[in-house]
C-alpha cells in the first residue's frame, strides 16, 4: 500500500458497497472482516461497529470506533503514515470504523520484528506515536508486517485518554536519547500537531483529549528521549 494512495483508499472505504461481513471470533468487541465492492473492484476491510463495543470503566461508551479513526488522522498529521486508512462508516451493524485490511503473516509480530535491525526505525517511530496517542493496548500482534516490509499499527481503539494510560510492548529503547534523524522528525511532527490537531481530530475526540495529545508531543520534544514506563501497569495483556 503506497502512502500516495491513502486518499483514494479512504474514498473507497467511504463509498464502496458492503458485500458481506464475517465475524472475527477471537476479538473482545464485535469485529468483522468486510468485503466491499466498487467500480475499482473488491476491497477487504476491518469493520468495528459502535454497538459492538464492550463497556469500559475508563473510556467513554461508544467512542472506541472514533479513536480508531483519530489514530489514523494523527499518524498522517505527524507524517508517520503507520496506521492503515480508517474512516467512520455506516455499515450493516450501524456506524463504526472501517479500516483497510493489511495482508500479513500473523507469526511476524513485534517480538519477531524487533530482532531485525532494518525494522528498528519503523518501530522507534511507533514507540513515539504510541506515547503521543497514549495507547493503552499496544500488543505485539498489533504490529503487522506486510509483504513489502512495512509495519502497520492496528487496533488503536484504546487511545487518547486524557489521563496517562500507556501500556505497550515497545520498551526496547526506553530512556535512550532519540537518534538525530528521529529527533528532527519529531520536532517537525509536533510543530504540525500544534497547528492542526484540533482541525484534524475535532468530532472524534474531546477538546481535553486533543489538548493532551499536543501536550504529550511537546513533552517528547523537550525530553529528547524515548519514553520510560510509568508508575502504573505498563504492559498490555496478553502480550501478543
């Protein structure tokens, strides 16, 4: 999937007709593998309806699908296009998120990827992205490696809480100084975040949550280091 094609894929996700939806049974919330059709052909996507979201004590009810879309928009705003195109869409089970399906080998999860130094730059970007997004559930199986060697971050519904919630498996560089190339990328990303976050994320997150996104980005720039674990539980479960 080429980044230049993102807008085309978004438009297809927004307009293509649903042919069928098959449940993904191992998910805690309702998740479907959807097959869509438009003049360009068939398209596979992951459909997560709002009405299939299990209630959580620490996230407002019925908001996880919007957080999936917000993660995609945040990644694009930061210039780190690591979340597959995701839109809000009315589907067979009501409104929800619709994300293009990434073909991948499930065995090539994070704990395999981190053993390959050529993938470290992508994983280091993901580490910073998850801090800014405040991802409370970055499991190893949420890092998909496609056939071209690109890593995609999926299952981003438990993000953007205004309170610190970071739980992730990506702690390999905790506390280390950012490489110069990544520090430069981060500064440019946070500049864009400060200018455009409210416009990009309005309607998906609360004002308080958007302000927290910007604040976390600035904290990273000021620290100049990879995040370190907080005082609360900092790993998801299960790990993969």
